């Protein structure tokens, strides 16, 4: 239905206190940049969203994702840059004239109205024919599985049902762009999983461009065609879920995407003749041929690095000459796998180990205080320089 283009978008909140602040000073616990204009909540945001694409803005609280969404909605004034919807500049266009709809975290349903009346309300404002309103409401209710609740009031519904009604009220308008601001954060874990599946089904049935905001990286990975990862008002990386998981642009993205979080080790990248190796704990780990080629092309020299390895990529079997050793401090049973917290190289290392083999036989259990040896191969190593940038991306 619509392409959305954000070009050099920024949001500045004026300094409201008289006290002089230094540039880069921490603001409300977030390292937002201060300038003479004020606090930069969003800096130089650039993104081209295709027609019917599902884009997720993700990041920790205070990173600027909801502010960006509210600028697209017209609920926040844009301090700089251009926002285009279907090629039309809408910086100064009123929210009601942008042909967008928004689903909020808090549902925002009218308590005195029935579900049908809540869903019909935006269409009544447009003075649409009653028969057409009924048709659209019934169609949206069927898509969302809430037909049987149409005559109930919101107080008689569960949280998941209320959120379906809020989504229904948005989609009856058939907006060009559907904005969703952390719509599942008020639901329990089981309902969140169910609603994620419902949203995936929904986007396949309606011809709308989605922009979705969340702080939950699991939601981002499962819902988004592309993910925009933000920190302190700045875009850190844009890519498909697989791209940001396999090739994180920097340490922040590497640590933010993936559960459990990636392990980081202080190591040394060394040129040995025509090849590179990573030295860690007195052991040399070869770098994969693909990464070797990138390092050579960039002319990377011997240097201290941060080595990143995901917990699920660490193996408890392998080449004995490349085994690191540690002691299990905590084992978290997760059913089909166990998360081991191992003290090794003077730090906590998380290892995800399977509790069953491929034939369904239980593997040996893990106990607190048990010594383990672990390793990883060259294809799963992520190499970050002292600035935190991935050397092989």
C-alpha cells in the first residue's frame, strides 16, 4: 500500500534546565548527545521501507525507537530531515491526513463502547455508510478471531482479546501504514507468543506496510522482514534477522541480538605469515578462509581484539589441542538444552549444551563444580576492534 522514506530524520528536545550541560553528558540514564539546540533523541535516521514490508525498530529503553515511530505518526514534530509516504512529503501533514493507523501498548479502548462500537468508531468519524462499516468490522473481526466478542465491552475481555480489538480498530481503516508501539508488552509470555503468531498471519492477509517497535529482540527476530537496531538515538545496524545475527556490525548489536547473550573474550589477532590466527588462553584459533580474505583486503594488522562467540556455538567436544578449561558454577535446565555458566579465563562463559543426542538418548548430566573443556571452530568467531566494530563486516 505504501513506501515510507525517512531521510536524515532527527528529533531534538530543547534543554529545559538552566544548568549548563556538556556535550555527550548522560541524560536520564541514557547517553544521548547534547548540542546547543538541545538533547538529540534521534540522530540522522535514514531508512527506506518498501511497500508491504514489515520493519521492526528494536533497542533498549530510551534509544529513540518510539520517538521515531511517533514522528512517522505525526504525534511528534520532526526537528530535521524529510519523511515521505508514497513519495509525498508529510513533515507538516496532520496525523489524520497521513493515512496511517497506530496500535498502542495500552490498548486505548473506549470502556463504555462495545467491541463493535470501538472498531467502528474511526469509520463513523469518516461518515462512512453504516452497511459498509458493518462489513469492514465483521471482516476484521473474522481475521482476528474476535467475532464472538463484538457485543461485549472491553472490561469483559482478556488482555490478548483487547489487543486484538485495538488491532482491529486500526485495520478497519485499511491504512497505508500500520504503526505498532510495543503492542504485546502488557501480555504474559504465553499470550505474547500467541499474539506474535497472530500478527504474522495478519500481515499475510492485509496489504499494509508495518512499522513495529519493541525492546524484545525475540519479537524483532520472529516478526521483522528487516530489523533496525538503535542505541542512544543512533541506528547501529539495519538488516534481516539472519544478517544481524550472523554478522553483527558492532559489539552492541552482537550483545543485544541473541539469547543467551554472546560471550566476549579479550584476545589477540595476529598475522602469522600469510594467515591470521586468534590467540586466546595460550591457544591459537585459525580464522576462517572467508574472514581471512576480508581481513587481508582491509589490511588489518596484529592487534588486541574482542572475540565474540555465541553460547550455542561452543562445543564440549573437539580438538584436544584447542580446548579451554573451566568450572561449572551454575546450570540452568531449559528442557532440551542446559545453559552452563562456566568460570574460565577469569570470567563467566555461557555454554548451551543439548541434554539429548539425536537418537533421543539422555546425555550425561552436568553438576556444579564439574570441570569442563570447551572449544569452537573458526566459522563461529566474531572479531571486534578496540572501537567495537566488527572487523569482518
